[in-house]
C-alpha cells in the first residue's frame, strides 16, 4: 500500500562495506558501539530486523535481498547481497533479479553504492573500481541512471569526513563511466558522494551518534531527480 508513493532504495556494494549498518542508521534505529574480538570498535543493532543482520566476520550474512519500509522517510530499503563473496554468479543473479524486479515495479528508485575507505585507497582504488564495473554490468544504460546513483564511502576516520575532503581524486578511472561520474560529483553543492564515519574508541559502550551526512543522504534519496 505504501509502494505507490515511496522511494525504493537499492543498497549495493561488497560484503562488509556496511550496507546493513547504514540501513539501521538511516532509519533512526539505534546502533550500539562495542568491541568484538578485536581492538577496533564495531556497531551492532540494538533491535535486529529479520534479514538485516550486521556481519563482523567478513563473511556474507545477506543471501537474499532484504526489504524494510521506513514510514518516517517514505523509503523502502533493499539490502542486496554483497559483491565478491564466495557465491560468485549466484550473488550476481540474485542482485540482477532484485534490480530488474524493482525497476519494473517501483515508480521512484534510487541506488546507493557502498565502498569502504580502504577499498578506495588501496591499489589506486582497484577494489572500488571493480565494484563500479559490477554496477555498470548490472545497470548498463548509463545516461538514464546517472542521476539516481549515489556513493557512500564507509569506515572513514571521523577526522576526514568534511565536505571538502576528496578520496577519489587519486583513483584510476579506467574506461568506467560510473567511477568518472563519482569523481566529478564528489565535492560541491550537488555532490552525490557521502561519508559514513567509523565508530571511535570513545564511543564504545555507547549509542552511535547521528553522522553529518545522514541528512544529505536522505535528501539525495528523496529529492534528486
């Protein structure tokens, strides 16, 4: 009943990039900061949702697309299986089916590609470039889809979450249109590249606070063409 005027958001990206975590953050569901078998603080949902389990092992926990409607924003979140895990073509087929179904049924669709800060910085951005290439294959029609795709860089040190901080300028584009598009739209009033900061040691055993780009992401999903 809500799908007629809702915006359907597809969350795409590698396993472990934070798609499930940011879904909780964008739907105003509390995330708790704790340590799990490491010195690095992690985030966990206080009230877990079916098919929205946050993974901490590097292994995939999302095997089928999970859907969650947020009445406060009018957004339906679709958490798709992650790229680059051991299911290979099965994951690609699952994502392709989800995207095809969504595009055929929903009137308003947005896509957020998530990538970790490490994937952007390592090997001149090779892991990130490969994610962009996957999205290009899943959505080959470049021109109509540019205006509905945004990027979220996750696991970012809070010190480097300013609007004017560039992570993509040193990434080698290759021939990909999507990565080139993100580079052009990383900074400025019409930017479509956002940052999701990592929890810090000071946040351990506390609720993760609202992050700066949250309102910008919601505005992008709701308001851009």
